[in-house]
C-alpha cells in the first residue's frame, strides 16, 4: 500500500498494538511519538499520509498537536483516538479537521477500513488543495498579465493585442510562463 503513518500515544503498549495492526495490513509506520510535541517533530521529519493520535496525553494533548500539524501541513490527515466516547472530544476533533475518531480499545475488524477511509479522504483533500493552488495561481497570473499589458501599452504606445503578443513571445523565448514574464515586467515598471 505504501502509505506512511505516524502513531502517537503516551502508552507504549498501545503504540505497539497499533503498529502491529498496521504492519500486518501492509502500511509503513515511519515514526512514533509519546506526546504532542514529539508528534509535531516526527511529522515535520516524515510528512506522513496519516497520523493516528491519542487525544489525552501529557505535555501537549492530541487536539492541540493535531491543530498545529494540520495548520502547518505536516501530514495529509489525522485520525484521533480516545478511551472516551465523549461528545465534546468528538466535536473538537471535527472542528480541527480530523478525518476520523476511534474509541479505544480498537476493534480490529473496523480499524483497517477506518484507516483506508481516512487515507482516501486525506488524499482527496490534498488533491483539492493542489487544484485550488493551481486555479489561484492562474488567477494571479491573469491579473499580472493584464497589468503588464497595460504598462507595456502605456510605455510603448502599443495596442493591447500587441502588448499581449510581446508578453507571449518573451514567454516562449525565455521558456517560462507568461505569468513569470508579467511579474518581471511589474517589477521592472514598479
């Protein structure tokens, strides 16, 4: 399967049990941590596909660590664990963007399907974010091209179509995007 997972729990025996379940199912456990600060460090090092994290831990709890990990994009997703089926924890997990919530002790039959669903959602969110970045960049490029055309039109006394062809030719000659050329022109005239 090749998906990289980090396990975070302050109980070594729980980490070992989860690790065994994951390895038997063909996942790669790239790191383990016993508190939220360690979790952040391990995620920063490995950028895993999924973090399986206990909520109740000393030093920095799983909810706060998850917030940081997700905000800093140190993992594609987080699945939270708790010994408590507590509405407040479930709501907090949903608010920070956790992909799921499992109650310990883990049910082996539902564990792997839950992992699969969390990984699929993490991949889906990552793809959506990449698509958003592409669309946003195209919009920014379009704005830069329009402004650069205006600057060229004013400076060189040319029509809009000529300014666009000038940008396009520079882009092709320099083998870079028209957006890069436009941004360079904005700096040049700025």
